[in-house]
């Protein structure tokens, strides 16, 4: 969960319409494997109720990794303008609004799934693709927060160029993604990958759809080329299965197991069906993922 600092920037203006929160039922959608995806067909993460449940579990997981905090970045107390990319149900901007009541917080998401009850007065939402121009002036944002955008971004360098333009000189960016990679804790750290058969299929389909679900390894290079300075990368282990001993890791493990077992196919439906896979074909290969995770001789984990 690495913060990055911006140096001097050049102006560029965005003009998306701003909208308040609404409900997912108003959204037209594409259905795949029983899940609802954005009607554009460009977003490989669904927006339905089950996915919203996963988002809330993931929010708890991220806060646990941050020891209860909402950011890894130390944000100045006098922060004025905050933008949250991929706001989802709005948990993060709502909680940030309480912590920074003087700040104006804009959440941007492609789906109208933000909670409508108890929206703080200093929070507003804009419904639109984060790859399109944002409705904020250049050089106006103090802190830009982005997480779990993988599956909905096709041009990461362009996204970071827009982030650079929108931040004030000295402004801060924090970007967080969970890697779609499974490693063995008893192997060479970060090198002994598990679930190779399923994940190779997954990566092939990513490539065919011009999408990348594990963009973080390229992040430092993209950010450096854009002009960001003081780039810091932070990694946390997320155990799967039933091997963690430490209380902190066991809490993360319980949350990751819920995500893996209850929401595994959320992010597979559109990706596989757009490449001609049927549900039956997917169900024939998907169990290999869980077989590898459940093997007694391994200690599986991923990273954030």
C-alpha cells in the first residue's frame, strides 16, 4: 500500500457529470455466471449485492493490515481536497469524512452502489469510469486514494498521468491492490507459486481482454515515468487455508478464506464468458485452485 508524492504538474481539466448516490437496481447490466457486470463490458468486477458484500470484507481486511487506520500515508491534518477512485459502496470516503471533517471528499465509481443512508455532508460522488476525465480541476487535490481498481483499468499509465495532473504540487497518492498470485510460505519467498494451472488460464484470459488483475509489480515504473517522487512500496502477507499461527495473521486468514471461498467466481464470470467459456467448462477447472490451496504440505498466501 504505497504512498507516492507528486512534484510540479501541468494543468488539464476534466468534466464528468456529478451525481449523488443511488442503488444498484437502476443499473443496466451484463449477466455472467449469475453475476451482474457493468453494461459497458469493460469492467470485469461485478457490482451486485454479493460483490458489495465482498467489498465490505475487503475493507475490513485492509483496515486490519493498517492496524485500524484508513491509510498507510500520513495525511496532514489540514487536508482540504481528497479524491477516492473506485469508491464502491462508499465505506472508505464515509469513514474518512468523519476523521477529516474539514476535507471535501469526492468518490468516483462507475456503478451507483454507494450507500444512501447517513452520507456525510462533506462527501459527494461522481458516477463514471476512473479512466475518463475526473470532475476536479488540475492541481487541486491534496490526497488521492485508489484501491482495488484491477479488473476495471486498461491503461494504467494514463490513469496515473491524470492522477499526477489533478494533485497539487506535493500532493499524495496511495494505491492498493491484492495480487492474484498464490505463493507457498515454505518455498522461496515470493517465488514458489501455487495454483499454476488455473492461474495460467486466468492470465491468458487477462491478456486476451487487455486487462491486468495484478498490476502492482509495474507500479513503481509507471509512477516514476509519470513524474512522481518519493515512491514507497509496502507489502503485507495475506494467508489462505489454515496454517497461520500469529493472531494477526489468523484474522487476515479468516477474511481471505471468506473472500476466496464465498466470492471466488465473482471476478471470473465476465472474463471467462467473453472468451467463450461456459459455466460447465469453468467448473471443470476451478476446483484445481482450491485443491492446491488445501494441500497439507503447503502454506498458501497472497500479498497486498
